[in-house]
């Protein structure tokens, strides 16, 4: 199976820093030839090893009032530039911490394979932070979305639920240990979070960062944009701050020490 990695970027939330560092993480953790294609609205600042392509056209007004990342539906086109066969999609804000080769060896080329969403274990919901699909296989989903984007979003809420339930032929999941969620699997429980840095779980290949916590935050020892990095004592003093973002117990759980392994994995060289 050809090793074809893709990502997508629009607007200003992430930009070339995230694209370049994702590429570097892939390149350090993959064997043999591979391609890395970024579908984007602005190729400025992206390293030359990354092939850039315009965003696939999708002539609909994106849904409102939903938490799903519906612009990803652009990638469900019948064609994606000159790519053919299976492609591995990766979110820009993930960190590669192990070999990616297994993501191209698992299952059959025609399979749609997602990470498990551990937030809804009984639903068996997929997570589209990293998933593999053959180019064109999800086009029926795009056509249905194009016909009624708000209706589809209102029904499924998240694009990953739409893919999980409606992918032609069904879906498969990656082995559970391969894809880890930073907040669920890496942060320490209170009070150990004041003593120990976040951990990198054994067997992890990638760590995903849903929920507003991003790699630059945890490298600095910052839970998210609402927290200022500092010593344990400084964080404890923040309990008395009138503008404290979270209730006391959540505030205490949201202290993290800097994570050196994230800094090592999320770099551009």
C-alpha cells in the first residue's frame, strides 16, 4: 500500500507552523517513500517537502450551531488532486510519537479505519483526527451533505458520527493503544499533576489534542489558553483570583507541568 498522508488547513487558527511540524513528525516516524499533501487556502510559509493543493471545492454554506468540523467534508470528494487509493488523514494539532507504518498495514485497502472516540464508549463512535479511507469512497456522504448541510449536521452533530454511521461498507477501528487522547490518557490525576509531567502512554503512535489543549500549551506547562504557565505555588495562589476560569476542583486538576516529550516530538527538524 502506498503511504499517502494528507491534511487540511483553512483560515488562521493553525497555519504553516502546525503543517511543517506535522510533516516533520511523519517523516521521522515512517519508513520507505511517502507523500504528504496539504489541501489549504494559503501555501505561504509551508516547507517545500509538503505538496500543497487548493482546498477541494464544496459549494455549500457550512452548518452553524454545531460542534462538528464540517469543512473536512471537502476531503470526501470523488477526486483529491492526483491521489488514488487509500490516504491517511491527520489533524494538524496531533503529535507523532511512534511508527506510523502500521496505519498503512492495518486492514484492507478499501477499508475506512478510524480511531475510537473514548468519550462515547457505548456508542462505538469513531474519531476522525486520524483516519484512512480510499479516495472517493466517502463521496456519497459528501453528496448527501451537499444536498442538505444543515440538516445533516443537525442530525449527526459531529462529522465523525456521520462517517461512523454512514460510511459505505461500515468502518473499522485502529488498535486502541495506537491513538491516545492527551487530556484523557496523558495528564496526571490530582494531586500527581503538581508533581509529575504528563506521560506518553506505552504503545502510543500518535497523541491527539481535542478540546482546546494544544501542543504549544503543554510544552509550556499550560493546560489551555485560559491558564498561565507557572510554578505549582503560583497555580495554587490562583485559586484566590477573582477572574479564575474554572471552579476550584477543576482548576486544581488543570495544572500541568511542561511535557518534554511533546517538545521533542513536535518540532520542525
